């Protein structure tokens, strides 16, 4: 389960696609016969990434519930409110509003906010050829 969570969170980095003010990258992965679709949405302001949200969609409620439980457990160990994950669990879906905080992207090498659309797409697709951005 821990391996799955680490892979899931890592894979979330890889997703986004394009709207007028956002880019969304997606990837579908399968582990132990269970599929999940990971999606990361970069919201753009002044042609730069301003916020990053993520959604994980699972095939079954049980797996989604297990992931949700792990994220809630993480929140119980957070040092303060600013370290907590803004997570919403709903059936087979998990939505993370402050996704960049999950990534601990305070160092400039991993920072997502402030990137241009092209830089964001490059960052998301450089680690996995199965990631599709629009």
C-alpha cells in the first residue's frame, strides 16, 4: 500500500491538460490489476502557473478509500494547519486542492508555481512518455 501511495503521488506530478486558463496532464496506471487515472491541473494566471490541483480516479471504492485513509493519516501527523493536505474523498475519486504542498516543492528545482505553460508541460512529460497534456 505504501508503494502504491508513493507511486500514485509521484504519478500525479505527471498530469495536466489545456483549457483557456489551465493545463491538464493525465495518465492511467495499473498496479496489482487495479487501474487509476491521475490528473494534475495547473491553473494559469498571467501566463504562469498560479495553483495546482490533482484528482485521482480509481476503479473501485475500496482502493479509493484506502488512499483517502492514508492522506487523512498524513494530515493527523501534520505539524500545523499549513502542512495539511486539502483532500476531498468522494466515492472512487480523491481531489487534492493544494497539490504543490503535497510535493514539498519549496525548493526551486521542484517548484511548479511560476512556470509557464510550456515549462509545466515539459516538467510533467519529461519523466514518463505515457503522460498526455492538453
